[in-house]
């Protein structure tokens, strides 16, 4: 019997000041609210995704890089949000560099429009855009800010409602990671991002593309091919290849400690995952008034499955 795809339950963060972090989000995103879940400080979002916070004494490490990169919100008006954040002493806006010589925008639609299905332009494509005098599209787009504990948050508009929308990751082999999440967590490919060809262990290994692209959070550009992702309900979990050559580190103890998914029948999932040889990091263990397990994803990301009542 095929078990239903888990729901996206929460991102678990390590924070030196959970109350301040939660306050930051309730100011930044009016649709969110402070709450607790099983005794853990939490932020609730309209689609029932939570951020959970463990208090730590010193700033959680950001390096070595783990598989978890950032998460993002849909917003109804990205430009209105940008104007709001510009006046907020709490928010640090993150520039999107438009080429390696510098220059930046805050919303990607304020630079040259991308070509095809990649969210950026190569140096050659930027030169062509300049030669053709291509103008920015304006309107909605993606933008970034820095949140407490060094957390990176993307906000994307213009969408019908404000809600938690995605987690963006790195995966050492993006298509193999898609295959792993499809096989072990029954997650369907993300439309427009996932590889729609049937993947196998032999065909999923694809080298990172050679070209850096802009706009980028780093001035030297970003590798954006290949890319892939899967869906957990209305939340996308998507990824690019790592930007450097070092292997990705385990996520436990870092600012983004783990991702968590809700399941109806935890024992059936334990049997399935054990039968498939998935690495168990912990559990089953008590989690407040429920139970959970922690497994390891394809690039050492910690993934929790929580029994939902």
C-alpha cells in the first residue's frame, strides 16, 4: 500500500533568542502568529506550517554549509513589502548582485529578464541583454532579507495570499535527491523544477553546469543547473547543486537544525524506511504528546517524521 505523501510540518531552528526571532516574523509577515507546539516556542503560518525554536546559548554555526539554505514566503505585494522593510530597523535587506562587477537590485524583476527556465543570466546572456537594451520586467519577483540568527528568508510576490511557501536546499546530486524523496517519502516532483523523465540511480547523476548566473546573492554569481525539487502539499522543497566543492555537513546543531513532516501512521513509515535501508539518526522517541523519528536525507540533511493525531 502506497503511504500518502507526508504534510510539511515545521522547520526546526536553533536560536539564541526564540522570542525575539518570533517577534521578527510576526512583524515581517502579518499573517503569522506566536504559539507553542508541544511546549516548544513556535511561529504558526496560515497554511499550518510552523517554525519551531530551540534556545541555544551561543550563535548556531552557519558553516560548514549544510544542505538547508533558506526558506521563503509568498507575499501579496513584494514592492509594498520591500518599502515596509526599508523602514524597519529589524530587517537587513540582502542585495541581489546583477553582475560580477557589482551593481545590485533588491527584487530580481528589476534587472534583465531571465531566459528560458533558469532564474538568472550567464555573462554571455547579460552581454546580449545589454546589446539589445532589454529592460527589466518590473512587477512581482523574489527578494531576500536576513532574519535573526543569520537566517536567510526569501519573500516572493505577487501572490493571492501570504503563506509559507518553500524550503530551498543544496543537494550534491539534485536529480538523485529528487529520486530519493520520491522513492522514500512519496513526494511528487515540483512542477517546472523536477526532472519529469523517469530517473534511475544510473541516470540521476548530472554534473553541475559550468556557468555562473546573475542576479545572485553573491557578487561572483550562482550555479543554477541542474535544479530539482518535490512537493509536500503546498510547500515546495527545491534545490540546486552546492556552490562550492566541499561536501555538505550534517544539519543538526546548525541554525536550520532539521525539517519535519507530519504522518498519520508512523509505524508504517518506520517499517517502510527501515525496509528501504534509509539511515535513522534517532528514534522513535517521544515528542511532547506524540512520537517521532529522525532520518538522514541524501545530502546529510536531518528529516523528522512526526506522528499526527
